[in-house]
C-alpha cells in the first residue's frame, strides 16, 4: 500500500513510466541497507537517469511534502535508507557514467551512481586510481554522503579530503555546483564539505568530482602475526607516530581471520594480524618496509608473509574488504552489526583493551577489525535480527564502546555515518553544536523532506 | 567619534577597563589589513583574553545590533578587517596561548591569536612542526578564517585539511566545539569546514586544533633558473603530474628576485626561478631530487643552486615569505595589491601567459610569484593608493585575471579569501550556490552582525 497522494503517483507514472514502481519487493529492497536495522519501506521507487530528473522529482515531492531518499548501491550500514516517513526512494544506480577524466589534473567527474570498482576499472589503463575503498562496492554519491573512507585513508585521506566538488539538487529542486576544479580555494563557504557527510538530509548529490592518484611504481603487501591484539595495535601506533607513510595498515583479530579463511577460501595463519600495504618508488617502499619490520619486531610481531604478486595482493584485500560479509556468513540468517568508533591514536590501545573486555562473554559471534592507522576500528557482530535479546546485548556493548570513545576525544562513527543508528549519540558527542546543525538543516530544508529521521535527533 | 550606543560603551568600559579603547590611532590600525583596500575604522577596539569574554562581547553587541569583527595579526590582504558598518573590533592577539601539544597524536590546540611562527618556535624542541605558512606571520585563527595555505600546501594541504576542530563563539554568544580529536569522523555536518574560510561572518573562532608533523629527517632546498616564466611553469606542472611529493615548489619571476635581493640583502641570480624544498628520508629526498633534476633539465632549467645548511635555507624562505613586502618596498608610500587566482594545473601555463600579456605596458611595478604546485599564483603590484588611475589600472588587470581563471575551472581566490576584495566575483564563480551561502549566513547570523560586508554580495 502506497501512501503517496494519488495525483503525485499519476504525475510520476506518466513522467517516468516503468522507471516508477510501487512493487513490494523493489520497495522492500530500497528500504534497507546491509546491516541489522529494521527496514521501513518507501512508498515508491523511481530510477532517475539525469540530474534534471532528480531535480524534477524533488520539486514534485516538495510540493506535496513527500520525503525523498537517495539510493545508490544500497550498502549503508547505519539505516540511511530506512524510509521512516515513507516517501520516494530515488535510485541513482543508472546514473553511473564516468563523465570526465583528466590525467593531467589528476581528477575526474562521475555521476553519483558510479561505483568505486567501476571507476577503478575505468582508470586502470591510464595508470590512475581512486583510493577510497569502504569494504562494499559503494557508489561515489553514497560514499560522499556518508564521508566514507576505508583501508587507504591513513595515506590518502577520506572522502572529505578527496572530493573536489559536487553537483547537488537542493530541496527546492535548484541544482548547484559546490566548487570548481582548482586544488584549493578560499572563495566563500565550503559547501562541498557541508554536503560531504550530510547523508542526503540537505540535498541529493548527483555528480561527484574527486582527486585521483597515479598507481604507484611499487606496491608491496605483507601480513604479520602477533600474540595478542594489543601487541598488534601497539605496533600500529608506533608506525603512525613515526610518520611512516604506509598506504594501508589493517588489524584483523584471529576470529576475523578464521571467518575470512572460510568465506574467501584462504589459508591465512589464525592469529591476530596486521596487514600492510606500501606504495612508492622501489627505494621508498624498501625503506618503509625496513622501518616497519623493525617496529613490528620490537612489538613481538612474527615474520612477515609477503603478497607481492598483484593477484595474491588482490586476493588478500578482496578478502579484507569482504570481512563484514565473512563474519555475517558464519551464521545462517544472521545480519551484520558493525560498530564504528574512531579515537586519537594514543587512545587506541586502551579502547581495544576495553572493547575486548566488553566482548568477553558476548553470546553473539563477533570479530575485531580496523583501520588502525586512523584510530578507527570495528567490531562486526553476526546477530539474529529476530532475537530481541541478542539485539539488546549488542546494542549495550555498542553503547559502551561509543561512550568510551567519545570520553577519550573520539567519535561515534569514523566512516559509516549517523543514519538512524548513531542519532542517540550525536548530542553526547557534539553538545550544543547539534543545535547549529539543526539550524542549518532547517534553513536549507524547512519542510524536512530530505531523508528525514537521519543524523539529527527528532 | 564613536557611533556606539552610549549604554554599550559604558558596559564595555566597566567590564574591560583599559582593554576597551576608542583611541583614534588604535581604531585606524584595526580597520585595515596589509593591502590597498581603503580602511574603514571600527567604533571601538576590545582586547579579549578568554573565549568567555568573546562570548560576552558578542552577546552584548548582538543585543544592540552592533557589528563585531575579529582581529588577529592584522595581515589580511582582502579587506577582511574593514569596518564597513562600524562596530567593535575584537582583538584576539592576547589570546595566544599554546593550550596543548600531543606528540603522540601529532596535534595541538592553540588560542586563536597564536601565530604560526610562535607555534613553530614552541614545537621545535619536540621535533614537530606546523606546515601551513602564508607569507605573513598570521594568527592561527585568522588562517583558519581565510582558509589560508602557503608554500607547503602542495605536500601538506591547506587549513582545510589541517584543522581538526575549532571552538567558535556563535552570533548568539553560545560557544560550540566543532569536533573532537579523531583523525576522521562521519558524525554529522562538517561544522569545522563550515567555519574554516567563513572569515568571521558566521562566528568568531577562539581556539584551533590542528594537525602537526614530524620535522623530516632530511630537508633540502634548491633554486633553479629558467629562460622564461613559461619554461619554469611547465617544469613545475610536469613535477606535479608525476606525483613527486615535493614539499615546496615556488615560482619567482625575475622582477620578484630583484625586489627580494634588495629587500632581504641577497644575491640571487636575477632570472625566472623555481625554488624547491624536499622533505623525507635521506634516500627519499635523493630520489625526489634526481627526478626533479631530470624534469627541470628537460624544460631548459639551468643548474640547481643548493641551500642545504639550515641557516641558508631559512634565509631563502624568509626572503620568499617577505616577497610581498619586498615588492611593495620598491616604491615609497606604495601599498601592495596581490592578485590570488588558482587554476587546475593543466591550465596554469595558459594563465601565466595570459597574465604576462596583461602586464605588458602596466605602469605599476609588479612581480609574479606563486605556489605553482597547486596552480595558485599571485601578481603583487606596488600601487600608489592615492592615485585613482593606478588603482583603476590594477583593478582592470585583476578582473581579467580572475575572469580568465574562473573560465578555465579555477577560483577567484586560492588562499587570501573573499573579504571585500573578491565579493564582486563570487556569483560569477559559484552561480546559484551563492544563494545557498546566503541562506546559511542568514540562518546562523540573522541580524547580520558578524563581520558584515564580507564574502556575500549585498
């Protein structure tokens, strides 16, 4: 049953024909991401193909006070796609064109529905790559909307640092560009950064211009085992504090390695592990490797296992990217629940110790992994979403992790976003600054139709 | 003559005693920056010593609709300090405490009035530095407010990338913190980036938390001469496009070298010059130097002249930082007018050619310099501010430069900010996005008391 005003339904059907749908299964798919959050389904789905179509859709919905929710690849982990007040899910997956690549300026512009794997496949022949890599094959629009990052952020930064400008449809239906192509600018308010991380609550991103990088001359990857997670974390902290420009430095606890081995058909040693990737010139990589090897040894790390052949390296990182799915697949009919705190690196070891204490006696299968070079780590739980006791158990652990992270200067979410899942922590983290966020939200979207119920407490 | 409401004058005088002043010379000093803009003086100056005092001041002024203008080191180049509607200049120079340094997390928090040279002097013993370096010894609050950068931005980024969080006094007098100390966060709107570059028009920054870096093991600097500016620029573009991580790559045309030699008592070869600095390990620097040397040779560059002893290097960069003053000092009673466009690197050579054409026949002494690794360059003119014909001549050249930069995807200001000087170009550059900036401004500062007449067209 769709609750859309009949006149709007008619208008959309005649304008978008079979790209407008109220089919139950499609709506259900569009009302959920990849995690445990209870889905709530939109009243209809429209597959948009141009920025102008998105603008028309928003204009039509605004006139009727109908919510709009942008949908990219559906890989949200914090309930961003939940249609808490119904409305239209605007599916941007058909807007996936790579509009422009400049090898000279190391940048490109893509439609918001293009995915990171698609972009990198497109760039490979030109010797270029786009480094931001959340585990999922997310859309660039979705990644910009949640201020995503991933394993490469320790060296290349997050979407915050790598988006140069955006095309955005505002709640009025007006289309703006938030910037040009210069590497830096002091010309007015930073609208690009305002929309990066705004989760569709201020406007809908339809084009994304991002920085690109040359594929490094030398890429080298290695795994290193430790007796304990704490040892591994302390080694990682030392690497960060010495400023060694590692490209990736990922923690995988032994539980995760086990899950990954099963899911990706690997035979990694089942120990607490750091996975490294080094980018640079041959001499530069050699130098990084030697420095890291010495640190690792000092912290009780056991011998490096190298994965230098591209196919071996790709297998390793693909397995790491699939870690979320690997943990979830350990249990039939489970859903994933990934915590996502990020703390100052000096606090990371204490946080992980605290987290491991919290996990003692936890009845839900869980594994720890993290982009430890940034102070960002996750516990992935494989929960039974039909079991309220389990949901409550994980929620309690998650709450303690978040509160502890905030108490040491950290954040409730390093890269997944607020969605519905972290709303309860926003004021705890930001205090009165939340009121300013609400002022901005209300000024830009006075009707509250842009992805309602996300980011800001009610 | 102060136009302040007498009751406010009384309140401020009794609250701040001799830190409240309506002395003419002091007000004149606070109504101008370092460039050609016609000063307009505030009604009074208050020297604030704490965030709470700033909050009280703003609250008192807001109640009477009296404008407030933050004043740091007074080094603005685009008229940010001009009291176009009178009001109170809040001088933050006494709020210069370094509040906290964490060598472990590579970050620190300072009061907004601390200057970059003061901070670096404080950090040196710990082997740390803060890389953002506009020519002037600006305050960190001012640098955040204008989204400043400087010679190191090609490697270390600008204030946009290096501010972790801020304490800000809002137009209501409320004090907020825009973030924690985690390296990344997806928890809500990016208020930090909203205030970075907002030039005091949304609130007054009172504390700044920034990233720090370890002083590199090896630092090496070199000058290289070219037959023409175009050759030098093309060499610089090639260095950027190959992704060589130079720390600094600065263009100085022969006119500038002449001025710098005279001002800083140096004997640099009077030719179009690129100045480089390389940071890294000994092997890493060696590698960068070899790659750059090969590129420079391909582009007709003549032999490197090294400045590796710290005192020699410091002299070189001090001279470069004083370039603005060097050009201005060529002419008695002149004022500086610095253009400040930034373009995609692929467009830089064309822009410089165009600029040199515009400068042919210019009657005002001028020199070209630039952070060419970012596509950001300046023409510094030494104008006679009492001669309207000269002001008109430079304004016409500046206008053409800005319009050309925008036409190739660039920006009207790479690092100096909008102030009053670039307002006329904002809509040309951003189109309808300016309306969104105005919506944000009006929502946060409905009375329009925060540094009025800056950034947004009237």
